[in-house]
């Protein structure tokens, strides 16, 4: 169910009307959770089971790590809650890639498996892992119920294309009743329309031009190649930031807040500033859960460069489709 489809518009309308008519907070959350599961099932069918599995594993392992009596037990639950989701993610994203690499090294022919990549698997896996990490570190208290945690992981606006939300940002909002107000609707719909304009009017119209040049670069002049490269930068920004705007707008229409994901990155004055403005939720995730735990810049220049290279290597291997 794409954001720029008629099905999604009808689905969003039903969700907003249902939340408005339901008066009790607990039933609102249940309705929204069921709607989010339907959204993913409509998009990915039986792969919904993977989403539920990752949700169950990270919820119970995260809570067990938080309440564990000693450090060794905490580490066991941390390991289980981290390894299982990463194995699932690695299998679906990289199993055939490693088969192909092995085939290239030994010169043999290996049949590829018919593996369908689940939509949004990176996003919901990383959100679940952040819950486990934060509970292990003691910077977060467990969700009051599995229902609330499941809603955090599966909240449909950000489920497929982000932004990457943390439990500490989302779960406290569930303590209050969802209010569908004229102000929230106006702001949310305005942001949704802005995102659709980026996606449909700009990105989708640029895409054929870029694909035509990139498909046959040898037959193109330097001018067309340079122009296509610039247009591709515009296309990928409008495509990705457009989806983020739609997700944030949907949440605002429901009275909920998702973190900002793009802040005019092409107006940055340096590469460093660019990466601080491009997919900001991913940047925070990498910094807090990879770069800083590795030591950050606290252990000298050499170690800082090693940490940066390691972080970007892991990022490049593990996050295609999110960037």
C-alpha cells in the first residue's frame, strides 16, 4: 500500500474516523494497532509474521534485560534480543549476496534462493533493537504493555520508510488519549500534501529522465551525465524526504509526533553538516548505538578514525534501502 495510492488515502481516512469515534484510549490504541497490522499485511501478506516475531523477541528480551538481577544475565538477554533480529535481517537481505560472492571466489555455480525482501524490515528491526539497547543501558523503562510496544514498532506511517523512531520518543505519547482536532488535521494534511508533491510531481517525473541516461551512459554526452547526476540527487531527496513528510503528517493528523528526518541538507556548508541534516534519525541511531559505544572520539585520533571507518563500513553493509 503505497503512500501515493488511492488505497492509502481511503485507509488513512478510515483510521482517522475510527480514532475520532473511539473515545477510550485503550481501544484507540488497539484499533490503531490492528490497522497497522492490516496495513503491513496488505503490503506484505504472510511476511507480517516476521514483523510479529521481531516484535515479540525484542519486547521480552528487552524487558528481561532490564529486570535481570546481574550483569551476566543482562548480557545474555541483550545477546538473544540482538542476534535473533539481526539473523532474520541478514538472511533476507544478504543470503543471496553472500552466495554470489562465494560463487565468484571459488568459480562454482550456486542456485539462488527465491527470497522476498520484507518491506520495512530494516526500520522495524532497528526500532526493536533500540528498545533492547536502551533497556539494557537503563536509559528507558519498559513499555506498560505488549500492545503499546507493538504499536510503537508497527505504527503504520513510519513502518515502511521511516523515520526511525525510538521508544523514548513514542511510548510516552501513548499515555494520553489520541485527539483528532481541526488544527492537527490542517497541519498534518498540509504536510502530507507537501510530501506527495515532492514524491509525485518532482521525484516521479525526474526518474524516467535519470534512468534513461544511467541505463546507457556510454552513449551520452558529458553534459547529460552531469545533469542526470544532479537530477538524481534531487530525485532521491524528494522521494525519501517526501515519504518522511507524509509519515510525519499522518502522525500529526492523529495528534502524535514523529522526529524530523531531513533539514534542507543540500543547503549544508560542509559534508559533515550535510550528514547531520540528511536522514537525521539514522544519523542519531548510528552515533548512539555504533559510534559512541565503539569509543567515539574519546580515545585519540587514530582510534577516532578507526571508529569512523568501522561505523561507516557497518552502515554501508547493513543499511542499504534506508539511506
